[in-house]
């Protein structure tokens, strides 16, 4: 991606991410308002840092943004599909997902706190061999009022 086409605030975001990476951080949360180009920033990050496959977990609506804004090759799964694969055969899930991705992007990460959705994501985070594990959302709290005080960025 030509970083000249990025807006100044997006360049600032990427500069902050570069600082995190340089300090040794491998897991971080990108919080930015709706419509500010989180997906564009994630694409620029993946272009720069992904050394292998990229996994994106999001909603069906999120797939539209990644199809439009991502130029790096990636595998996309909705939260539902990822949980379904996990539930069907956890051993196969481990074989298919653990250690196969350089960057794991959890888009709309505030949804990751849903009891069932969190199971495969927790496994990926704790047992996967990835270079970067990135959450992104406009907000850090679930909006279903079940866990509205829990910070999903954690």
C-alpha cells in the first residue's frame, strides 16, 4: 500500500504501532471510531509485518470492508464459522489453525467476549504460534448488556 494515500491520523496510528512492535509487543488492540480506516491501517500493518499467512476473524459485515480494503492475502472466518469448526472437531481445529498464521486479526473484537466465540479465540491466543495477535474495534465493550462492563481489549 502506498502510505502516501493514508490520512495523517492513519499514519500516526501506524507510527504508534511501529513503536509497539519495536518495543517487542506482539499483541495489541486498535481502537478507533467507526469509519476512520481501521481496516486500511490493519492492511498497511500486515503488508509491513506479516511473514506468512494472515487470519481475519470478523462479522459478515466486516468481510465487506476486508474485501474492499485488504490487498494482502488472508483467510477470513466469521465468529460463527470459527466457533463451528472449533466445536465440530477441536483436534482438527488445532491442526488447521495453530501455528499456521503469522498475523491473527480479530476485527469487531468487542464481540470476542461472547461465551462461545471466546473459546476458539482463546485457544488461538494461548496455544497458537503467531507473530502478531491484533484486536480492532470502535469500542472495547460488548453492546449486548451481558458483559457491558468487561473490557474486551484485555
